[in-house]
C-alpha cells in the first residue's frame, strides 16, 4: 500500500473513573468499545498516537491495553486488573505505556501525548464484534491517582486505517 492510501480516524474514550484513590495495577474505569475504529470488517490499521487529557492534573502513569475482540474482564473499576492469560493471548493486540514524565502541567489539568506509536492492530468478526470494525481498550493504573470527577480522563487514539 502506498503512503498516501488509507484513512485516519481519531477515536475518543472517556472512562468513568472512581473518585477514591487507585492503587498501582488497578483497573481505571471500565472496558470501552472503540466503535468503528477500523475502516472495514476485520480490518487492519496502525495506532499512531495516544493523547491523554487529565482534568484532575494527576499526571499518573498508566498502561493502555488494546484488544481486537471484546475480552472477558474479571475485575471492576478501582480493583486489581484481572484478565486471564487466555484472553490476553487471543485478543490483546497491543500495550501502550503512558508515562508520567510525558505529562505537561497546565493551570488546573495536565495533558500528554505518545507519538509515533506505530502499533499494528486488527479487528475480528465475532458475537461481540458483529461488524468486525471495533477495538476495545482498558486502562491499568501504574500509580496512585485520585480523580475529582468521574469524567476526569479523556483518551484520544489516532488510528491510520488500511
């Protein structure tokens, strides 16, 4: 494929987070479907960027896990993230670190971007992904943030669709 082919898409997710303190390793929010992240059924693409907007200015390290089909997640928000090895090996297509050092402090919030991610992803058709165009994402805390509102985090994922 030539470098000018394909389309790009910016997918936004806002996990509903708890306002009690998180521990490192906790699930941040719930599993979120990234509807129509892929251009066509069972498509491929490349995640090129991840931007995090943190209204509570916690600037906490985290990890974004990306799945090509809806995984079974045994944990809940603000508890240790629990996804079986079988689910991880069959459905996880990428892990993107969100480092504290990359955050820029603003007056009452913070923001960061991971650029040049270059993570090849694919979607699959399944019972939970009938159209075959969705990806799923979940956050794992790497620190001990305390958010002030359930909508303090916004994550924008840049995808180049094949």
